[in-house]
């Protein structure tokens, strides 16, 4: 099974948002050294907790620090933008890191309604999403739209012998159906739904998949939240930071990730219900425990790859979690990070 990382550049109490971006770049270099298959970054806007707003810019920085690992967006919120402009951005990225760029796209705003309207005043932009994806793939793969299309004869530069791999992202049946119809690979955001709807969406994707020039067979990835530590007790202690954030979010409170000890303040009865549900479904524990949970989940959902998201207040704890999982899942480490950076 392939193991990948989705990092969201999470804000943490006591550190600047700029540090969150720098930590993402550093983590990507480490991920390559540990042997992870992909490193994806997300797009959110005007968000007090998730500060990665421009995955294409962040990917360019990461491309300069890595040589092997695939880099991708998870994803570009396409209704905000012109398909041509996104194709140009990602063809530049492919020129910087030939053959290892993933262009993951989604329909969700990645923000509140007011912010989404500021990004694109067209309130109905998402209704054109399927055609946007078709246009995007045409341009990003080095083609031009057919005659009768306003973009016929327009090309996305720079050209090259390789091009980004387009992925459909989703957390509902909509993305699964569209990915199947267009013959695209599909990534299900398991961490958003806590697994609800995953089996149905993946089965729908496989049952309705139409072979294309992109894929002859369906290819699916699930993105999960997981945390490993050297002891089970330490893992659950570190988990308190995300548990508090998720619980607060349920009641309309958003902010930076708190240290575990500060996050452990008393829950009221309504919050306790949220916490209990989170703990029951959490992929948390020692390296062997979490690795076993990931293998079981992959087998249950019949996927060959899992992308892991890990939030901790302490960046060292986050890196240790990914290091433990890389070891337990049998990833093949590459040259040390310092050598890879200097090459």
C-alpha cells in the first residue's frame, strides 16, 4: 500500500502563520526522505485555523526542495478561477518538477460565502464545474479546446513532454460520479466526513467508471486524519489539541490549534458527546497500532493508497508521527534530507 501526506498549514497558538507555511515546506522535504509517495497541500481562504491559501505557490517552493516525491493540490477550488489560468500555473509547476505534479480540484468554496464571492463574484460559478474540469484537463494536458469553444486555438504554456495528473476531490457522491464520468482518479476526503459516505462514494465511483485517456481503470485514494506517538498515552495526549479544535468547530468557534494541556479544559455535556464520537473513530495510538488501523481501513474500502493528515501543536510531534508510520508501513527511505536539499 502507498502512503502519502496531505498537509494543511495549520495555525498553532504561540506561532505565526508564516511559520505554519515554512513548516509545510520542511515537512515535505522530510516526507521525501522517509519514502512517502505524495505530498499534497490544501486551499482555504480567510480561515483562522488553516492558512494555506495558494497551493500552487507552496508547491513551487516545495518543488525546489525535493526531487522524487509527487506534489499536488488537495485541492484547487476551481469555481473561483479561470481554467486556463490554473492550467498555466500547473504547467509551470510541471516544468519545475517534470512528471511529478498532481492537480487535484474541488467544487467546494474552501471558505465562507462572503469570501467566496470576493474570490469570484459569480454566485453560480460552481454550476459550471464539470465543463471547467473538462477545459482544465484539455489545457493542462497540452491541448486546445475544440472548434466552437471560445478557447479554441489558445494554449496553456509552457509546453513540455510531461503534464500534471488531474485528480477529482470530494466528500460526497457528486465528486465520485463526476470522476467516474470523466475517467479521472478520485480522492475521498474521509477526514471531513469521519468516514460517513466513504464506502458508498467509492463503490459508486468504481461501478460507474468510464475508461479514458487519463485512466483505463478506477484509481481511488482516501485522505484520513491519523496520529502516532512512541506511546499510546502520549498519542492520546497529543490528540487533545485536534479534539478541542473539532469540538469547538461544532459550536462555531475557530482558531489556532492549542497545546494539549490547554486544550484539555473541561467539556460541557454537549461537547462531551462530540469528544466521545471523535475518540471512538480516531486513528490514534502507537506506530504499530495506527499502521494496523490504516491497513484494515484500506482493506475494507479496497484502496491501494492512503493520504494521512496529522495536526499537532508541536511540529516535532507531527514529524515523529509521520516518521513512525513510514517505518511501520515499510516505506523505502531515500537519501538524508540535508543531502536532498543541497543537491
